[in-house]
């Protein structure tokens, strides 16, 4: 029994020892894992007791002890009692645990040292990464803010709709279709051209026409809103109004910069009045007899640093045909006496017009039905009996050779067999015939002189030797052509219109060769208003003309002649880039008498100023109306008129056409 029990207990003890060693190994492993987990959960600078959470080592010990109590049997092992065996196991376990603890502490010290060095490196790298992220965010933000500031302050904003107001004003009464004299000048110094116009008022409408009392005056109206700036009463109807005469500054380049120093010359029946352009106050008055022309600006003839004037009058002796009178621009006094001329031909008064040659010689063009030229130095010497200044004494040899005899003072520019209607310089910019230096220089130094005669032939003469460059046969022309740039050859081209049998033919003539560049036919508007041209920023010009509805190829003159009454007059704008497209800017049944163009440099716009006669109910005479039209504003609301659908322009949409015209910018 005892042997059996011993034999049976020996395997049990061996199994118990194996289980003990297994438990010890598992316990050591679990404690090492728990210690590592505990160290991993601890924060830097904190102790394990501060966590206030569950301790895996204590829990592992308690679980192991409970498991030992349940599984270990109190049987002797290897011949030893259970107590001695347990004590021996505990000693072995303590020795193994101390060795493991020493190993863990050494490894912990090494790991702690490594973690301290690695933590400092990681903290430094984190700071660098943060600085890089901050710089990457702030740099694009700064660039965007800088771009916004550049756009706000340095880049100009696109121009919107024109701010130039359009206005209409009734001025007075009008009799017939006589065009009132009009001039444009900055009167109030606001940088915008104002309107000066002659006005006639009838004092009593109930009396017969021949006994009516008429009042004549000249009005200065603000170009911005049409307000009356000043008015000047006259003894007779106004014949001519011109502004820009220098009165306060001896520097011709500053005349436009100092409006108070400029004056306006008013020519009425028998006398000339010069008034201050800003106030209308009279500066001087000159009695000059029967005036036949506007004033012509001359260079300084007396050495007083002020330009002088020349006008054409009827001679007092009633024997000569025409007289040229020199007037001091400073005081209005006559310079010497009138110089009389006997002209062989009789016809319409031509000029006078000052022409300056390439060598600086001055000649005056004038005539009656023909074009004659006379040296300015000759006129001065005949008027004063003195020799002119050296600058005025210059002569052009090519012109002097045209003199038929040495005894004659006249140089014949046109043949006596042709009746000349008018002569004008071939210049793209004609500044309303004012008396400022820019207008005179533009006209006098023009490279071309245009002649139109009664034989319906348009001719261009070369200014250097007066030879004919080209001639073009046309129908009757009743108004002066408008010069502008249709092509890019640098020579101004001419817009003319001819009327016959109820049809108005509008034609563009090449200024260099005299060939037709463009033409179209319209219903005749029954008007004799000069056409206009406005220069754009691209260097080409837009042309403005009055006409009726355009005629197609299927329509004929009989349909045009049968136009309804009253005739509807339409203002068209034409650009060379679209030769088959017209813009209808406005329409009216009023009778347009005269028109001109004013520029607004700041808005890059131009204003079309027209004077018309409007019938009034209950009045024998019509009312004289002055109206301004902003071109950019009118283009934005214009109606597109297609002359033909078979060309390239006929395929364009209204969107592309409007986009092109609305981008136009005008300049002087």
C-alpha cells in the first residue's frame, strides 16, 4: 500500500514540479509585460501612483496566487515535504525574479536615456515642421493680399457708361434755314468745351414780319448741362464767332491752359468785338466796314508778342473787288490801311486762308470764284509802307514761279475758267476754325489743298508746287467734305455726299489717289449739313452723316422720290472695319441746320452737337434747338443697319457688332 502510494505519488510530484516551473515562467513573462505596459502608459514627469488606475503587476500576482492555491497539491516532491519544496521553489523564484528585475532596470535605464535624447530630437523636428507649415500658409496669403492691393490701386478700372449728360435747349426763333454761327471753347475752365452760338429773338409775334423787332445776341452755354454762362447783346446778326485769341500770355503754347487770357472774336455787321472768353466782358471794338469773311490768325507782325488778325471786306472805293484788312490782335486797331485787289473773275468768296509752306513762307489764299495767292509780306508792306519782319519776308520759290508777271502781286492757283466753290486744307482735324495756335498750325501746314468747282470736279493740289494730284468727276456737291482716316496710308480721306432725284449717294474718296473706297445710296433727307469725322484710339476715324433709309439694289430712285412727308432724317455712324454695317444713332423730323463735334478726353468720348429748326404750333417761325448727343451712349442704344447680307459682315451676330462698337474710344 505504501509502495503503491509512493509509486503513484511520484508522477504526481513530477507533474506538480513541471506545472510550477510553467507558472513561474508565465508569471515572469506576465510581470515583464505588465511592467512594460505600465511604463508605456506613464506620462513624462508623472509617477505610476498618479495614474490612479489599475496596476497590472498586483493584479497578475493575485491571479497567480489564486491559481497556485487551486492547482498545487500539498504532496511531497522528490522525497521532500510540500513545505520544504514550496520554500525551495520560492527561493528559486526570488533569485530568478531578482535577476530579471536587475536586467529590467538596466534595460530601463538604457531605454530612458535613449528616450530622452530621442524626445529632444523629435521636439526640435516638430518645431521645424510647424515653422515650415506656418510659412507655407502665410506666404501665399501675403502674395494674394499684395495682388489685391495692386489691382485696387495701380490697375485702372475699366470705363463704364459715359458720364457725359445729353441735353437739349431751345435758344430762340429761326427764320428759314440759315445756319447760325457756332464755336466750341472751354469758357468756364472745367476742361470741357462749351458752346458759343448766335441767337435771334423776335420781340412781338403779333406784328407783321417786316415790322418785327429782332434782338440779336451771342450765348455761351455750358457743354456739361447747357446752362447759360454769359450772353452778349449785338447791334446786328452775328456773322462769325471764333475763340482762342491770345490776350494775356505771350506764350502761345499756354493759351488753352489759361482760359482767362483767351478771347472770342465776334464779327457782326460793320464791326468786330473781342470779349473775354470767361466772362463775356468787352475787351476792344473795331469798326471795319462791310465784313465778308471770318478772321484769320496771323503771326506777330508788330513785334508785340501777340498774334494779329486778317479779314476780307468790301472796299470803300467801290471800284476794287475785295480788300484785305490787318488788325492788331492786342488792341483791335487797324494795322495801316486796307489793301485793295482787282480780281478778274467774279463768283463765290474763297477764303481768306493762311498757308505756310515747308520753308516757312506765308501766303494768303483768297479769291472770287478762283483761288489766288499773295505773300503776307506784300500785304503788310502795302498796308503800312514798311518792310515786314525777316520771318514774314520769306518766299517760296516754287510758288513765285507761278507769278505771271513781276508787276502782278497775285499768284494764280486755279485757272480762270473754273468757278471754285470752296477751298480747304486736306487735314483730318479741323478745330472749328478757332483762332488758337493749334488750329492755325494744323490748317496752314497741311500737305494738301482741296478744290471743288462748279463743274462737279473734285481736285487735290500739291501744296509744294500747286500741281494737281488727282481729279474726280462727281455730281453736285453742296457741302464741304469731311476729312478722316478710312485706310492706314496716313493721308486723310474724304467723305462726300451727292444728291439727285431724291437719292443721296454717300461716298468715301481716297485722299492719296482720288479713287472711290466705299459708297452707298439712301433716301435723300433734304438737308445740307456738313458731315463729320471723329478719330478713334486705333488711328482710324468714324464718320457721321445724315441720310434717309438705305436703298437696296431692288429699290430705285422713283421709290426714293416718293418718300413720305415729313421726311425722317437719320444720323448714321460708319466705321471702316465694317463697311456694310451702319449704326443708326438717332432720328428726327426737325431740319438740322449745322453740326459739329466736341471731344471729352477724360471719358474718351465725343459729343455730337447739332442745331436744328423745329416747327412750333401757333408760331410763324420755328424754334431754334441746340442738342448734344454722347457718341458712346448713343452707340450703346443704336440700331444696327445692314447694307447687304452677302458679305462677311452680314454673317456677324449683333453681339459681336455691338461688342466692337462699344469698345471704341475717341480722341482728338
